[in-house]
C-alpha cells in the first residue's frame, strides 16, 4: 500500500488569481512551456472581495486553474511569484481526488 487513499492521484489543481488577462496569459504560458503545468484555464470576469490593509476591497480579477503534479508545486509557486504583480499572490493547491484514467495519464506525461 502506498499510503494513498483509494482513488487519490498525485495530481493537483492550483488556483492563482491575476490582475488582468495579460498577466494571466504570461503566467499560463510560462507554466505550460516550462512543463510545470499540463494545462492552464484562464477564467476572466472573477469578482473578488477580500481584506487587505485593514479594509474590505472589491476587484475584478482573472482566475487561473493550473493542472499539474503535486511534486511540482514548489516550482509552480516560485514561478508564479517571480511573474506576478501582487505583493501576496494567491497560489493554493487542491488535490485531484480522482479523474478519468486517460486524462490523469495525459496530465502526468505532460509535466513529468
């Protein structure tokens, strides 16, 4: 037994918000070209409400859904921080509990 729960994969989805489409595209391109992500979906039109500097702020952002392998997360985090305009960018990973075998296989082959 490997310690993984039944159905668990070693793949992740990383959420990153960006200030605009150009920044999102720059980050997505760097991650995919660098083989840190198999695919990045760019979702414009996200409205974010958050606390910053003691105030509640509302901004339009772009959400990136980065599909990758868990082992690459430290390198993804480093790459996003280097390319991002925010002082504290959102870079959080969710495990992919399960998925179609063909998709998971493609994802892994695309990054590792």
